[in-house]
C-alpha cells in the first residue's frame, strides 16, 4: 500500500535519507527500525508531504499524498504527539480533526473510548498530559477518519508496559482487518513483537529488510551459541569437549558454541541432568547493532 | 522491488475537503484557546474602554467637542493596534504550537489552508468594524444626552468605507508580516516598528531631505492611509495608497505565501 522508491532527502551536504526503497503491504505491520537520527522520521515526513523529497517518490495506494482528497479519511498520521496546541483540551483537538475531515461528533467519543482516555482526561488541556496520554490522543487522532493506512512515528514512546501491550493488540487487530501499518521505533523488542516485516535503517540507508526469520537466517553466518546449566557441569563440559565443541563457563552454567539440540543430545548421551537450556537469543539484537554499527553513537563491543 | 505488486487505494468516493469547512475550522481555531479567546474579547473591550474614556473627557471638559467620527477615530488606540496582532496570531500560532504539521497533513494543499485563514482574518476585521460602529453610535448617543454640546452625526458612506478599508489593511499587513516571519514575537515587533517607529523616521527624513520628501508619499504606507481617515482621498492619494501598499502589503504577502507553501513543516 505504501511504496517508497529511491527516496533521497539532502540538507545541504548532509544526506538524511539515502536512496531508500521499500513497500508496506496491507494486512501487515511493518516496523521501521533504526537508531536515533537514522532517517526514519524524515522518510515518514516525506510520505505525507511535510518535507519535500530531493529525489525519488512515495506513493500511498498508488497516489502521491497531496493528490488524496481529504487524506485523513485514508491515511492516519501520527508524527509527533506533542505537536498540538498546548492550550487545547484533548477533546477539542479531536474535534478540530473531526470537523476538518467532516466526521460526526460521535466519532470523537468512540476514539476517546478506544484509546482508553477517560472523559475527564479528554477535558484536560494538552499541557497537562503525560507523554503516554499524548500518544494515546495522537493514536486516536490518527484513527479518527477510519483510514486504511496508518503511519506512526515512535507511537510506543512514553507508553507504560500495559499501554505498549494495548497498542500492540490494537495495531495487530487493525492489520488483521486488512489495514496497512508502518510504525517506527528505535527499540528492537517493541518492533519485533508486533511487526510482520522489518525495515532496518541506519545513516539514511536501508541495511536490511524482511520478516524476522529471513533477517535471522541472513545473520546466521556466525556460530550458534547456547547457554546450559546442568547438575554436573564439569561432566557435561567434558562430554561436549570430547565432541570438539567449544565450551566456556558462564555464571552458574556453560556457554556452548553449538545449537541447543546438539547440547541436549550430548547431555542425554552423557546422562547429565539439565536444569536450564536456551539458545542465546540476542540474534536479532546483535544483528541490529551490527548492521547499524557505523551509525551508533556508542561503539558496540 | 519492482516485482512486488502494491495494491492501490480507491479514492474516487472521497470528496475533497470543502473550502467553507476549512474556513469554519480555522475560525474555530481562532477562539478555542484561552490566548485566542481573550485576544478577541480584549480587542472589543479595549475599543469600548477607549471610547468611554473619550466620552468622559468630552462630558467633563467644556472645551472638548466630540462627534460620531471622533469616537470612531479613537479606535486608532484599540482595534487598529490589536487587529494586526490577531492577523499575526492566526498564522504564527500554527508554527509556535507546531500544529501546522497536523493542519497540513489533513489538508496538504497548503494554499487552501492559508487562504482559509486569510478569510477568517477578513471576517474578524469586518466584525471588529461592526462592533466599533455600534459602540461609536452608543457613545455618541450617550454623549448627546450627558453633555450640552450639540450632537453631531457626521457618518457618511465614504467615512465608513474608509474606516473598513483601514482595518482590513491593518489585518492584512499583520498577516503579511506573519507569513514572512512565521514567528509570533518577531512579527509583532516588526509590525510595531513599522507602525510606530517607521512613520517618525519617514517624517524626519522628509524634514531633512528634499528629495525624500518628494518620494515619501509613494513609499510610506502609513502616510498614504492618512486621507482615508478623513475620507478625503483624491486620485493622487489613491496612487500613493496603491504604490506604498504594493511595497508594504503585496510584496511581503507574496514572499510570505511562497515561503509557507515551500517550508518544511517541523
């Protein structure tokens, strides 16, 4: 539904977005993942015509955003939950949106209820809102026009754990009903739990894209690592070493450079009782940090 | 990427946002915040207060004679100052509060949003004029009752039209400076310099330099608006008005407009 083709945005000699191309399909949640300043927000701003592109183009459902009549009815946008008048009440903000889009007032109450703001909270002015409440209001604003495409920039930012779970459910359901969702984040676990498709961006360039499996398969060039704890660690270590597998002690247990299944089989053969066995599941995170290493502010060790 | 088929979205059933709806929304935005609401209310209140003070002086001082037009002229100290500020705020508040991001996502055809704001500004100017005319009528009627001076109802179509034009021009000038600067304090300061400091400088220049005295009417918009107040505009005055108005109103408005249309909205 959203198609980005060769998108580039330059500010003088600085290239914020560099030849970015990707597609967001309906019925799927696409996660746009990258460290701060990677170009996520700029890409999303170009999508809705707030920032002109230097080169390339973005179409939503085959249309340039500026050509969509009453775009709020087709594309729900939340770029910055704080970019609202601090002196307006939450309800008034939704009311202005609803009036602009030509929606009945009943829609406002529906949305306030949907994002679990109480009627009292909706009457408060935005300057008295917490970031989490602003995000809920922003999501309500994006959903007002019952759009088929959602573009959300860091929507989970400021939400409490329960709020993040709520939003996950909301967007999941929205995608299952055929909607297209593009959401950005700089937090991996936020995205990996909800996104069907992930686009990793760093330094304005796409470094990887695909679903979680594809991404991990692409990264599996390294040796799998497993953490294991047994009642008799030295015996297990000896059995693994005998097979030529590298073992090192780690905390209460062992760090083994092999698949979990291989470690389990060895334990069975050596008749050692295991109390804990798990693969080192940092795969995606390692991949993310590795792929965006050049653009991280902190060097990854 | 080209192998991926991207489903299209059917937009044929959606009508574009009607312009009048945009005007109604922009009008609502002008008064739905405390700042906006009180700016409008205090403009009307100030207009009344200045006239009442003027009337009190007229009643208590024997050597002061007031007419309907003198009450209207007192709006130089009320709506003539605050209307341009309203014009400025209509536009700049979208930038200072960053609501332009939402406004322009809901209506990406930016000229329609800006023109809707301009229409709201003009409507507010007309409302202000109607209030001022009403207040002047009330004050002059009270004055004729309270004072021994003869009552003078010197209202004329030319006066009223000139008065309306003055207020509309004031509103537009504020709006133009706002579009040019997109920043509330800067636009207000520049407007105040333009309307209070610049006339003095022009006057000084005209006194000191003969050649400047000759070109001044062509470039001093405040000066060119003078005859409008007394409804004594001649053909030459209209030429002055048009030329200086082009410099101080049309040029900033055009530059400001094109700036807003191309600006990256943050």
